[in-house]
C-alpha cells in the first residue's frame, strides 16, 4: 500500500473522528436533549422499529457539525501546512470545506440507516449484538457502514478508486476499534462493542 495514499485517506477520515467525538460528548453529557428523538419517529415496519432509538436527530446534527468543523479546518488552516498538503488527495484550498463538511456529515449519518433498518428487521435490538455468522457480519458492517456516504461526498471533489476504498475500509474498521476502546474507558460507551 503506497504510503501517500494511506496518509491521504487517513486525512480524509479525520473529520469523521471530529464528528464521532462531538456526538460522543453530546451523548455523554446529554447535550441538546430535545434533539434526542429517533429519526424514524418511532415508526415500525412489519412490527419492528424502522431504525431504532439510537439513530437520532441529535446524532445527525452533531456528526454533521463535527465534519463541518473538521473539513473547514483542513481547508482554511491546515491546507497551509506543507507536510499536510503533501498528503492531500485533492486540493483542499480549491473547495468550500464548510459545504463539503456538511455534505460529508449528512451523507455519512444517513449512510448508517440501511444497516440499522436491516438489523431491526433481522430482530437485532438497537446496540445489541447478533449471534453466529450474522453477528460477525453485522459487527464488521457496523464499523464501516458510513463508507458509501463517505465516498459519495468525496466523489464530488476527487476520483474514487477501489484501492482508496479498501484503504478506507481498513482504516475505519481498525480506527473504530480504537475509538470504541477509548470511549469505553472514558465512560462514553456502555459496552466494548
């Protein structure tokens, strides 16, 4: 794996971390409690929740704001740092980072919904583990379900290649493990899953 592409994709992923941290803080300290409403509004399909109680409007907002701040910072401040410019996979200075951050935040937040709907319809409770082979499948999917929204957003400003998608899959899967451990240690997560 070429080093520049690895660091470039890691740099693309960085705003997701800002969004995840902001969302985690909002959950931990119950910030914006009025937005802690399920996106599905409690609707059910075939007698089961559509997305479940963990997919909330607060999550969409905090993830989006985190991504706006992340890419906004990359395009307005960090773009001037030569070492960071060397790993950029597109010209951050040539785009409106704030709008790209909004697009990334919204698309990644909503990219998680099909996975949630599929799990609810499969009888897996929100936040609950599956079992057996399906449990392993959903565990991996939970770590990377943002990827379609992630690459759809970045496709606006750069070419998307299978190699970049594979690198992003590995970074997100392994990075999610690290974020989960840190969140659990800080009391922001109730489980190590």
